[in-house]
C-alpha cells in the first residue's frame, strides 16, 4: 500500500474513471461500498494502480482505471424531464437522451428541477464535475426567470442584499430586467451556488412567484442557440479550456470525440437562445442571434 505521499487518492482515481463525482465516491467509502485488496477502503487512502478495487462487490477493471479519454457536453433540458438516472414512476429523464458511452458514465454538473429548463453540463470527468459544483469555486449560474406578481425596486434590492430561507441566507449577485410588462416580467439573475429550488424560493420570499425558469449560462459556458430543446452537443476545445480554468484544474488527460448520427461538417458557433433579450418572452425558442444570451456577456 502506498504511503501518504505516494499514489493518488482513491476517490480521485475512481472519479477520473467516470464512476461518479468525487463527492459521491467519498460517500460510498463512508458507507463501506468500496474495497481495496479485499479490505474496506478508508477516506484519504491512496492507491498506486496495482491494487484490486471493487465497488459493491464488483471489481473495477484495470482498463477502466487507466487514463482514458474524457468527454463533456451541453444539453438543452426541456421542462418535464427529471435529472436522475431512473424514476420509479417511469417519467422521462435527461439521461435517456444522452449519447451512449463505451466506458465511464455521464455525471451531471448540478441539477434543474422538473419544471425548469435550459443548460445542463455533463462530463465523464468526476474531478471536473466536483470542482464545478463546489461552492469554493464560486462559479456563476445565470438564469432567465419569468416572475408573476408586482415587482418593486425594494424587492429587487432585498434579493441582491439577501433574503432568509429555511436553509440559510441567499442572495443574487446580479439582477437585470429583460422584458415583459404588468404582472409577468422577465429578469436575468446570477447566483454563485446551486441549492435546491433556490431561485424559486428566493422570489417567493419577497412575495412573487416564478412561472418560468431557464438556465442560460454556467460559468463561461453559454447555452448555444443551435442546440435545440432535448438535444446535446459536445463542448469545443476553447470551452473545455475555459471550464478547466474556472475549475482550477491543470489536468492534461486527453478529451475524446463523440459522434452523432447527424454530425455536420459545419462548425457550431455559440449564439443566443432568444430572439432578443428585450422581448416579452426571453425563454422562447425564436430565431437565434449572433450575440450572447447574457446581458452581462461572458463572465468568469
């Protein structure tokens, strides 16, 4: 068994193999689901690559633990889909539409509830997924939100300064009006975290109701207008570089290349998912523009 300064941490090795995010795997270790050379794994354990590792009694193949290509995609989630691998009620999940993998598995970078739509990032790199979701990285999430109810300047100030929720204080980093009138108005808001139903609960805390919510940006990645609802595309090299940068990773492992039945030779360029930012329906599909979908442009 390697010493404390040798090898890599077990959870990192398994995350890089695509078994799950590092946080998930740490939970498996606590639950006793992972064994190394026949003995229960311990948090902080390091492995050299010569060990026999099993998860839930099933050996992890050496080929899977070896350096393998990793993948990352963006997916345009429709309302009505769950972000879960399976649903006991048989409802549609986002994983039903993702490309099949020969090795590893897709890990969702954050979640969207069943009534929310828009950008979801998926990767087979567990370490990258963990970094992108970790609060310490302070990565922005931007949403287009349609709000029902009278919205006053005082309410907007409360949301920026912070409102008290049952699981602690929460605040928007930025909020910009982006269309609509009367009791149905659109706003772009930015958060630095991703608590469950946080955006909806914050508006409820000031007396308004969210009746449409769409994520349009995660860190430097903006939802591509050419990615239709319910479809995906692979991230480009420049996007992958930006993701590693905001995640604080200098990992040089190779990226694989996925193929789609309808792959086109024409390069896909990012654009806006909306007709115009000032329209009364910024969450609509409409015709794409060449400008960014964010009123703040591309922010880290």
